[in-house]
């Protein structure tokens, strides 16, 4: 997942569809399933947390990277001015969060501006 997809999925979830949110949740749960050795826990996570909705599974059929790419493209089509993104006023780098006031690349701070 690239930094823009990470930003959108973690800070701008209101821009995502219900299916996209659930597909992202499926990917997170799958990561947890893959990192445990306990078969009972794996089964419980699959039953309780993963969606079997065919629309959600269809979003994930080409892999996680393709899913994130398509979701970000859809958000940008619907919000072409990208006002939900927080960019550094000096170097135009994407900040870590929507409320950040310091650039992670050039370290410019605009707290007092």
C-alpha cells in the first residue's frame, strides 16, 4: 500500500464505500490470521471478522495492491480537487495525518502560520 492509499484508508474512511472498508478489514484480518499458529484462533477470526460478501471478495480478487489502487483512483475521480489531503506548503509532500503541521520530508513547520 502506498502512502496515499494508507492516508485515505486510515484518515479519510468517510470517502470509502462500505465494501471497500470491509475489503480493507478482510486484508487486515488475513494478516492477523497469517501471523498466528493457533488453528482455533484462525478459525474464529475467519468466522467472526472476515466478510464472505461476494462484492467484497470481488474487490480483492486481483490482490491487495490492485484493490488499493482502484479504490484510490475512485476517490480521486469523485474528489478531483483532493481537498481532503494535507500537503506541506513548502515542498508539497503529503503529511502523515490530516491535522499535521510539520512536514515529514523537509521538516518545515507551519504551526505558527
